[in-house]
């Protein structure tokens, strides 16, 4: 180590001066003896006559190592702080309702998305089955100031109504889809036939996906029926939900949002649209009063600016 120090820092006294370790000639002999003994150098007389290169090299290495540890620890702490800040700024959103609320807030208010996301903090909760799930605060609420909210909704009642029915679509309507789409083995096969056809599967993969998937989802649909306490004929729950929605929209406005669909209109439309092309969808259009509203939303979306 001493040789390496002398090779890197050949001037012992010059190094000591740079490091602020200037040798003081008036230092008591016993103190100089201590330094020399610690370095394994000559006795007091020799130390008094000149600085010990081995001592200076060891001191330089020790100081260099200490400085290296200091900056390494400092960099490590700084990197941890940066990762924490990035994690907060890049919070991942997996909830579709939160994503819709955040994007709509951005489009209306123009606030930075990284700020908007912080308005929907995640929290852990236990569901009805005793499993830990992640919920998001304010998930149906648009983060707007009073002027923006007034311009968009026109009043507090419209805002509250939108929130209520968005939550209804998540908490109830969406749970009616699988039990109805996979209600019977024939309907389950038809559903997976559509999935395989649109998914461009190969012959073998398509056959496996169709029959194994249909059998699995038929069984799962029965469990969902029991979990959500649906009627024996799950179509009745679907019909009742559709008519309840139509009654909430009323006869005096084309959409719940008035002259244009609001987020509740789009939430209900999005849930029902996944059944298009299947027997459950055809039955829904035929046995309820929802078709005129559904077609109006479909047209409004098609005519919306891209």
C-alpha cells in the first residue's frame, strides 16, 4: 500500500500540504512518536528530522478510501431518492375508471398528468371474499375547479348523478356480462367461436381455445352467478338493469349527459358493447327499452371528432 501511495503521490510533503496535513516542526516529540509507531516507522529522532513517506502514503490511502466511501454512500442515497420520486411521478394505473377520470380531467383542465395522477391515491382494502385488493380514492371524481365543473356539468346534481351511475356500472352491471354470455354450453361455445374467429387463431390452437375455454368459462359463470346472487334465469337481472338505466336517463334527454353522452353513458355503453354479436346482446335489445339509447350513443361516438 505504501509503494502504491508513493507511486501515485510521490511527494510526501507536497501531498501532506495538499491534504491540509502540513507537518508542524514544533509538534511534541511524544506526539510524533505516536504517529511514527502507528505507521511502523523509525523512532522519535528520525521522525523529528523528516516526514515519514510510509506514514504519508498510508494517510493518503486512508483518506482516499474514506472519501470514496462518503461519495459512494452519498450517490446511493441520491439514487434511492430519485427512484422514490420517479415511482411517485410514474404511478401505474390499472383501473379503467381511474384512467378515464384522469384523462377527462386532463382534457378539461389542462393540468399536467403527473399532477392529476396524485389526486387518485391507491389504498389497500379487503373485498367480500377476504382478499386484499387495491382501490383508488376519488376514482369517479373529476378534479376540476368550480368554474370548470360549472362549465362541464351546469350543476352539482349532474356531477353527482354521473358519479353514481359510473359506480353502478362497475359494481353491478359488469358482473352480469359473464353469467349471461356463458349462460349455457351452447352460448359459451358461440362466444369462444367468435373470439377464435376474430383472434385469427390457428386450427389446433383455435380448437383448444374454443372448447377448453368455453368449458372453463361456463363453469366460472355459474360461480359468478352464485357470488353475485343472481336469479336462476340470469337474463332477468340483465333486463332489469337495462330498464333501470333507461328510466334513469328519462324521456326528456337523449343521454344522461343531456345533449351529449357523459362518462356514465360511456361506461354503460362500454359494458354492453362487449356482448355485441352474441345471443345475450340480441336478447337484451329485443326484451328491453335500451336499444334507442344504445344506438344514439353509438352514433354520437361515430360522429365525434377524431
